């Protein structure tokens, strides 16, 4: 069995238990994230350097005292002698601490993915935004978030949309064929505890406008894809708070905007089928390639659109790591990734079956080339949007092939820096920006006394190299400190 000692550390108490039983217990912790015992101790991280994601500075040689009872930062003191004497200290001399990270686009609330929860924590991801699941899973999301807050479950805080409106996936769908159905769907989501409403690419224009209007009445934000029959400018003006995957920008930044839109609309001619979504993705991939070759991209049109996003406070979650996985899906960096060993074989088998997804079925060499072109262009657009002042959120679209719980967020941060963000600004996309976006800045996003004690301790300064976010030596999850050895158990393979 696994128990938690007075310092919150894992220890084994039955030495006569067979090794296989011990291994099974550790795997059970990784799979469920269950924590059956809480603690009331305080932990002091002594000698640590605090990374200020707001200013980009570093406050050196600090002692951070966190409480497992309240889950809050009790004190931050210069030097090694805080006013509040912790019951346990951790020597963090020369280490760097950042706020807990957020993945702002995941699909976690699915069968066989409960084991993902602990893996998020193992990678320093203490909060996620779930962007589409079955209606029945909203109760699960709220329960898991409550249990994480009460330290009964080791996992991130989950904020969830429930079913996306306008998706062809019937198991996740609510009827939105008419404006009345669209309004009823928003009311249903509200009554089931959705934190926001997600719209999908295949939602009709009248339904989209009804969703946005009803969501305002219900006090819910609208996020998600820009529907095919709505321009990005119109979605922003209507009040869509965040846009995912940079959808809709191709059309808006093209000198052939009208013709491009017609092609995409033709691809979505049968919106109730998964084949339609596959056709939309593959059509836009091709049009990106054509746009690059024909030089129909207009920087001027894009600048005007970005100014509108800034004016309307429209955020973007680019998910470049998803685009990379699509563009390079046959590359050995994906097919031989050692992280595969940490996931169930059934997941890997599905990834390797191109017939399972209309977006990837029978891809040609030209289509893969267009995807690489699209990746490069969307990286460029991300940097341009950021420089224009558009708010950027780090997200992965976990649930798609070759994306891993927690660790893929670090890949996204690297790609954001390559897109032109500074290391500080990349850090903000996964810390301060999510807190501001979710209106949770009073509790999250920075390392400040009184805020929630979600922290990541690193063996390198991420302001020097964003890859240092991967050099995790400890994580504080809601006031509970987990050392590297404990985090390693959470990464064990799940069978």
C-alpha cells in the first residue's frame, strides 16, 4: 500500500509485500491520482530564486513557505529566516520557482484518460481548460476539480466546456440546428455546470449568433473555433473570448478572401458528418500552401484584424504543437518518442492508424508539404499577433496523436519562443495569461504571498532558456510538495 507521511512523502510500510504488489500500488496512484490522507504541515523552499513573470526579473535567495492545510503561500521572505517557521524545509538553493503551469486546450475528460491527471502534475501543469467532452462528464470535471482543491485527488484544476456546439461527433453533440436549439443548448450547458461554451467550426452562422447572445444572458464566455460561416472579425466583434488553432485567419488575411471562403464552405457542405470536418482541415491545409505559393497573403489585412482582436480583447490559443504533430506525423521524432511508453497501448495503436481520422486518411506527399507550410505560416502569425498586443494562451489540444499530458505543454512553450515570443512572454502564456483570461488573477498566475500554492521548482532559469521549464526538481500542488522521486512514480507506464 502507499501512504503519505507527515511531510507528504510517499513511503512503503509493509516490507513483506511482494515487489509486484508494490509496483501495482504505485501504478494505481499514477492512474487515479487518489490521495487518501491530507497533511497540515508547512513546507519552506529555502534559498530559491523567484521568477517574476510580470516583470521578467528574478528575486534571488528567497524562502517560500506554503501550507498544505490552506493550499496557499503563507510567506515569501528574503534569505533563510522567515517569520513563519515551516515544519519541514527543502533546500532549493540555486533553484528557480515559477507559478504552476496551465494547458489551456486539452481533452482530458474521456475514457482511459483519468491516469492523465497525475501526469499533468508530474510535469508542473496544475491547471487545464478542457475544450470538449460529453455532457455527462461535466459532473466529473467539477468533482475532480473539487477533489483536487480539497487535496483528495492529485491532479490539475479542470475548467470545462462540456460538448462543443457544432461538432459532428455525435457522442459529444447537443442539437443546434436552429437558433432555438442553439439557445437551449447554452441553457443546458449552464445547468450542468459548464464553465464556458465552446463553439466548433461546423456551427451555422444563425446558430453561432444565437449561442453568443444566449451565453451573454447566462453569464458564460464563448470560446473555440471560428465557425466556417463566420469571419474572425465577426466572431471577435460578437464577443467570442478566445479563438483556437488560428482557424479563420487564413481566410481573413487573403487577398482572395471571398474565393477562399467559398472553397472552405464547400468542404463543409455536410456539417453533420466527421468527413466534413476532415475535408475542412485538408482544404485549409491546401489553401495555406497555395497562399504561400501565389503570394496572396496580405500582411496589411492581418494587421487590421489583429488591431480588432486587441480592441475586443480577443485571446488566441495557437496550439502550434498540434500543427507540428500533423505536419511531421511520419517523422521519427514522433514515431519513436520515448513518452509513448507512459500511455496505454490502445492509445498508441489508435495514433498509428491513419484510417481512424478523416483528417489524416490517405495523406499525399503534397498534403504533408502543405501542412509544413501551414506550420511555418502559423508560427509567423503567432509572433505577429503577439507583437501587435493580442493575448496568447498556451495550449496543446491534448487528445490528438503524439501529444502527451503535461510534457507537450513544454514543447508548446519552445515553439512559442521560436515564433518570436521572449522567454518571459512565453512563460506568461501558461501562467499569468491563463489567470487573467479565467479571471483568477487573485489566486493564480504569479508567485505572491496569499495566492494558491501551485508552484514548479526548476534546476535552471527559464528566462535564460525556455527549455529549462522541463528541468523540474519539485512541484507544489495546492500546498503539497512533491519531490522529483515522487514525480517520477507518476510518470510510470499505465497498462
